[in-house]
C-alpha cells in the first residue's frame, strides 16, 4: 500500500471523527465531508486515500447508515480506533456561565448531556453536528447561546470552555473503522479482527448451520447484523465480525464450513485488533 496522504471523515472540523484523525493520523490531511456517502465517494474516486467512519457507540448502538454502505462499497477495513466521547460546554470569549440561556448540539449529544442542561436550566436547540454547533454560536455572536461540542472545537472556533466533561456517562465510547481502496490484511502474529458479509442459502435452519462452525472451532463472533436484500422482509444477508485471522486454523475451518450454507462470502477487512478493544469489550 502506498503511503496515504489524506483521510476523509463525516462532520465539521472539531467533530469527534476529526479528533480521531488528528490523534491517530496527524501526518495526514483531514478532509471534512457533509455526509457518509460523500466520504465513501471521495475515497472510492481517489480524491482521498483513507476514510474514517464511526460504526458503533456504546450508548446508541450501531451507526445505521454505515451498515448500509459497507455491503456495496468497494473499500476495505484496515484498522479500528476507539474514542472515549467527551463533551465540553463552549461559549463566546468572555461569557459567564450564568449568561447562557440556550445550548446547541446534535440531538444525540443533547441527550447524553441532560444533567448539565437541567442543572443550568438551558433550552436545548438541535444542530446537525456537534462541531457545527460551535460554529453556529460563533456566527450568532450571542453570549446567551452555548454549544456542547468536542474539546477540539474550542480551539478551532476560538471559544471558551465553560465546563469540561459535561457528558452524563463516563463510558460513552465510539468505535471507528478506517477504510482503504486496497485490501491490506493484518499480520498473522498479533490479535486480529475479521469482518465479512455473507448470504445464506434458502434452506431450513441455514443460518443456524452456517454459524455452527464458528462455535465448534472456538471462534468468538462479536458482531452479527442482518440486512434486507432486494426489498424482501426475509433477511438473507449478514455482516459478521469475528476475533482472529483467516489463516488461523480454527477460523479457516469455520469459514470453510460457512461456505457450504451460503451463496456468497465477501471479506471486507482483516485488521489489527485495537489495544483498547479488550477494555471496551468488558464494558
């Protein structure tokens, strides 16, 4: 794989996705995109080298839009990253916290920071993006407005941090995946994760039989998501994630058994398990 020069993400500068790009890929140009679709298109079209997208959150569950893009995308997962979500209450320079009347943020962020909103008696205002909320209050120039945003947004938009870590829960974590146009498998001498998509045959107990090989071969399956295919309610396509590398004997046997009960298997990533995975798996 040639050395990447840029990484695309969904959101505005200062968002959580941007924070991961800055933390883990400081040498790359971070390219903000308006939508997940734009992120995929930018990398698939060669205008960016990597994509960073959120895939799961410990409070909100899976990021639904992403799971619809993965089966049809030509990109491959090459890494996973975890981010402990932290929010700050931001205001215009010189603002006293007693001056605030409204607070702006994404609907999920507002829902995850109910305690501080209630404590300060603020009226929540929904914005499209947490970092975008910071930009909006700068544009408004009104000290009665504040934003709940990632800490990175304060420096980007020149705002004061009125209070740090205003989230209700301290275990709010998002898992991101990094995608590339090239399939870059993880080495076999370290913990790995394999993500794949498969369609089950239209026979009784096909899914049960398809998954049996993972149990009998001692393979830990950490994710199984179903998809509606072709507008039919019978779920025949699945996205799965397992611990291990396809070259591991147990996983190799399990995938061989899976092939007997499926019409198609597509491996979309064999990537190193992030060091934070065990910690977050334990909750």
